[in-house]
C-alpha cells in the first residue's frame, strides 16, 4: 500500500508530536533505572560540657594532717576550652582558702587544692585559681586534693560540707 505524501507527512508529524510529549512506546526511549536525586544534610555542633564528681571522704580525723582526693570528670566537645572552679561550701564565713565542714555549730577547717603537694588552692575566681583544660569529646578526670590541717581539736562527731563545682566554657 502506498501512502500519499501529505499522509506520510501527517503521520510523521503525529509521531514526532507524541515523542515530544514522551508518549512513544517504551522500546523507543531509553530510561535510567533507578532514578536518583540528592539532598543536603547539615547540623550545627554547639560547644557543650557535662561534669560529675566523686565524694571526698577524709575518714577519721585524730588531730594529725589528713588527706584524700576526689575526682571531677569533665566531658566537653572537641576543642572546647573550659575552666573548673570550686565554691566555698555551705558554712557561714568559709572561704576558698579556709573551707569548713560543719557538725551543728562546730566547724572543722579543710582545704581543696589542684596539686598533690597541697600548695595551689583551688577556688572560684575565674582566671585566678581555677583549673583549665581543652575538651576532646572524651571524659577527662581532674583530681581534687583535700587536706585537713593538723591540731584542730573540735567537738567529736560527723562533719560535712557540700562544694559546688562550676565549669565555664
């Protein structure tokens, strides 16, 4: 069967129109399988620190120098610089150089230090007597050295205090 030229032209135009609309038979057009795309992912990491501490238990005091330690654990995000300060405690009149445990109205003096020779007082004045460090994402232990001086003959009984630990970053 022979087609006339106008009919051939009309059929060709129709086929090209369908092809432009994507309506050609599947075998006529190659498609990627599977289809893919991308999307962005983002986050902002804020500097952060968490802190915990163990109790400092001196045990029995007999009038001789008594020492013991506590551990402060600081965990900060990587490269975050931090400073750790220790408060004065709960006793009225206590200072960072003379902290005081209480048993009712009776007081027992003690000190907290950042070195094992008990010579560097650990206080709460930023940039003066705080301990500093740089976070690495892991827990970092810092030792608190405690000492009760000799020759305190106070009322027998149980003495206690609570120290606030402050971490600035």
